[in-house]
C-alpha cells in the first residue's frame, strides 16, 4: 500500500502534465523479484546497477527487527555524502536510523512502531505526524499517508494546482497536512462521542506497560468511579477493568503476529507480570495461547 501510494501520484503527475516530470527505479540489494507483503512480485534493479538518482525512498514492511543490511547502509551513506534527499515510508525509517542518517533530524513512522523506534533510538526526535520533511530527509507513516507526502512534494516541485489535479484523479478529496493525526480518532474507532469516555480510553492506550488504577483514570477523565463503571457497562457491556485488559491483549496480539519479540517481553510490555499471566488471559479471550498465535502467524 505504501509503495503504490508513493509511486502512483508521480505516474499521475506525468500523465496530467503530458510529459515525464518524474522517472523512478525500483531497487533492492541483489536485484530480481522482490515479493511484497501482499504476495505481489516486483522486479528490481540491484543497488550495484543503480543509475544516478536525485532522491531515494525506502519501503519496508513487517519483521523490521531482521532488517540489517550492510549493502543498503553503505549505499544510503554514499547518497547522503553526496547531499541527496533520503526518505522512508512506514518502518523504512528504521533503515535510515540504523544507517546513522537521522541524527539531528525530526522523523515519523507508523504509529504501531513508534514505541519500538523510540526505544532503539532514544536520541532521535520522532513524532506522530503523518509525514515529516526536515531539510533533505522526509519520512512518512506509510499507508495512504504516502499519497499526501507525495502530493506535497509535487506541489513543491511544480505547483499546487498540479498536486490538486493528481488528488482528484485518485478521488482523494482533501490533501492532508503533515501535522494531522495518524490514527482514526477514538470516538470513531469505538463509536462513542462522550469525551470523558474517549479521554479514559486514550489514557488506557497510553499506559499499557505501566498500568494506572481505574479510579485514577476516572479522575483524570472527570468521572467518578461509579459513573465510569455505569458508562462502560452501557457502551461496552463490560467493566472498565475488563476493557483495559482487552486493550492490552489487543496490543499483545499485534506484537505476536508482527514482531519476533520474545513472548515474555511482550507480556511485560503489555502490563502483565509474566508470560503465564498473559497466556491465561489471552487464551480466555482469543481461544489459543500466545505461542499458538505466533505459530499461526508464522505459517501465513
């Protein structure tokens, strides 16, 4: 999705302008076919045969923990020395950072990976914006946010009218600015418009590892504990305590499916005192153990 969202606006700009404003090459360390996370094969050129380039945008996917490639790092460092613009989509930001090319720059990446990135690179300023352009580094949260970043680039390279015309081609009715939020607002995700409930859910989502007492969450959300319990039963059919556990289990499931982090580490990250503590709650909720969840994800 991120790859198409970044490349298609450039194709459309060429078509609408009636000439080739942009040309691009798909590169990989060794060349040949590279399979996307959706199963599509993309034919690539090797880095050794890369032509002269003005800009490079890194596209990465899941299992970012395994992505350490010296050939890619050296290639990017050579471009950086030459003053070329370097960008990254979603978890591609890890690749730039591991090459030492984001020191002193602001950056962003997909909201699911923000915490992992901050732990690995505590001195790099990372934010929740959908894309960031900081001098000759541009990073993006991925997904359709890459459309907005490329429309901004087209506007900068040529003009805003061309960018608007490209957006119209994709029925992209509003070009989002960089500062917009990555995630859908809580009220739309849960279908609740009571701001006190939304504030409480936000507090839970922001405190998965270091848990907060439900009474304190209620206080911070301008609710009494009894009123909060009544609202949760009314809207969600469960207690706030159970809802908080479900939020933590949902994050645990994502990490089990999309990372290679040890199960015990995931348990602690999601506020459980041990792997067995998480395991019993996980099986009650999802019908399988964390280990079974991971094995199922590995098969797919």
